[in-house]
């Protein structure tokens, strides 16, 4: 079961598409976080969602929010994907131990070996304030994240 609104967001430490370590707790007290899990780089729905986020980054930065996108791909795959699509926000690799962070958030599909489409809006105190979990083929609505951020 996915992490629920009102729960403390589990901390994690993952490598981004450049090999740098990113910790969720590094943003506490400083920025809100939109934590977005997606199945795999280079797939149609995922590419569409992540490019829509790229095209609307000011909606997050203007709301004092860091966008973090997590998949179970390797950092090398994520680096090429980010370069190809012009993605300038961190793509985090939950590759090994495979799906550990996705499992902690309750969005890992064991039968598929990847995360489903889970999104968590986390406030500056590290508390989940809004969440949505969609099945693999179902894209999310970016405007819903923005509405959630406006309530913080």
C-alpha cells in the first residue's frame, strides 16, 4: 500500500542521472518536493509525462518546489534519456537494490519489476500532503500536482 497523506515521507539516498547522490532529507526545511515514480525511461507515456514536466518547470520552481523523478532504470540509461529529452531536473535511479525506494513508498509492482505511476507532494517538514497512484498505462494530470502545491 502506498504512503498516505499525513505520513512522514521515507527518507532515501539515490544516485541521479549524473551520478550525484540525492537525499530527500536534504530538502527538509528548504523546499517542498514533488516525488514522481515512473516505470521506465524511453517508454511512450513516461516520456510524455516527463517532457510535460520539463515544459512546465516554472510551475514548480515558482512554488519553492524541487521535482524528483524516480525509476528503476540505471543511472546510465537515465543520463542518455535526460540528454535526449532535454530533462534538466534530477532523474533518480532506484536500480539497486532493485526497487528499494519504490517499495518503501508502496508503488513497486513486483510482477512487472518496476514502479507504477505514484506521485507524492511532500512539504518542507517532510510530510506527505497529497498523493496519487496510477496504473502503468495511465498518465497523471500535472495540474493536480500544482493545485496540491498551492495548498502548502
